[in-house]
């Protein structure tokens, strides 16, 4: 009778130690040793000055913050490159007087992801996100900074998830 609980404890202990579970708070299961982010040129019809540098730096920062990979200028194990393809402001909702009640800023980037260790994981994909703001507000200063931050946070997280998360 006293042997039974001891056997149960041993079986449970062996069961837990035999299983290896990989878990990450970010959901990233693959972390390259090095990564490279090439300059994302702004090829959008409407060019916002400095947007290309801001996006490139934001992508580098999020990879550094969420992985242990080291940023390199060349020869990265994984490479991110592409271009900003869309920067568009459009009215979203109308008022009874047929004027815009809300505007939407949409930014799209085309990303080419190259995994030098496993080319089956390479992809080229368009990522897009938006920010809505009041029609009587001007997209300048703090509002523009907030819009870029919100959009880039989502775009870069989507890029990281597509390239480094193992679903």
C-alpha cells in the first residue's frame, strides 16, 4: 500500500523530465545567430521623408529586442530586404454633408526574407496596416509620429511572426 504512492511519484517525475517543452513569451521558436536588415527604400507614390530610415531602424530594433540574434551589415544568417510600396491617406467614413468624418493612413511594405540555412523558409510577402484619425485633424507632429509608431509596431511584429515564429 505504501509502495503505490512512491511508484506514482516516480512515474510522474520521469514523465515530466522526459518531456522537453520549448516555450517563448514572444512565440518565437527559431532564433538565428545573426540577422541583416537591408535598407527599405520608399517607393510609394506619396513619399514621406525619413520613413524609409525609420522603418528600417524599427525592424532592426524589434528583432534585437525579441531575439538573441546579432545585427550584422553583411553575411547575416537571415536577411530582410524590400521596399515601402504604399503610403496612402484616404477618407474612411462620410458625414451627412458628404464630407469625410475619418481618414485612414495605410502603409504597405514588400518584404523578401532570405534564410541562408534553409531556403524553403524564404518568402516574399506584402505587409500592410493602417491608422485612423479624425478628418478635422492634420497628420503632422505628434499625430503623425503616433500613426507611424502604431503602424510600424504591427508591421514589424507581423514580419517577425511570419519569419521566425514556428506555428
